[in-house]
């Protein structure tokens, strides 16, 4: 059985929030965070933020080696926003 534990819908389709949900899979004893892909113009703007974002500070914060590692800046901003929303 899979249970919907939480869902966030960005009704204004702004660049701040990302549409996502948290599912609990009781059979696999797992928690799954699902993020909706590109749908709105704001999503396309995030996709176009192609500047590489260093993972060095993020690695220090979350306990992994981020030196000389990079990711998509727009996606990192959305991932950090989702993490902050989950933590609240």
C-alpha cells in the first residue's frame, strides 16, 4: 500500500516553490519524494539557469565530499527549497 503523506502545489506557478509530494510505501518501508517536472513558464526559467553551482558548501552541510563537484544551479535552488519546506 502506498499512502500520500503530503503534497505541495504551487498555484501561482512562481519560481519559488516546486510542486512535489511525499509518499509512504508501506510494503517497501520507504518514503519517496516525487518532484513534478517542467510544466510552467517559471519551470522553464529555472531550467535555463544553467550556471554550475558548486557542491562544496552543500557537501559540508550534508556530509559528503563536494569539492570540484557541481550541479545545475536552478535545480539545486529548487531542491534546497523543497528540503526547507519538508523541514518546517
